[in-house]
C-alpha cells in the first residue's frame, strides 16, 4: 500500500497497537501534520464528544486509510 499519499486531515486507522499510549490496531485518528519528508505523521485522537484524547507521532507504515465500508468501534481509552 502506498503510504506517501496520506495527507493532513485524513482519517487513518492504526495497523498495530501503540501500547505505550493505550491505543490498539483499528483505532481511528485524524492526521494533523505530515513532515515534509513524509516519514512522520502526527495523529490526533478524539472521543465521541470531539475532545482530544491524545496527539501522537507515528510512521506512515503504522497506519492505513479508513475505507468507506468500515464502521467505527467504541471502547474506553485513558487520556494521555
């Protein structure tokens, strides 16, 4: 999958757990920044009230685009 095409403000899903932050594969975040070289993405994770839960930097290979035929899943997460 070509990761270089992910842009700011896209929603992406983690493809691996980020245990240090309490996030799991499948959790959805919004890309809020992409480094100029494309090697780092900053994701913002929100709760269903629209409040920021965490802002985390990841590598593009740790995420994938969210597809139209997918649904969101709810689970509690500790605020980072």
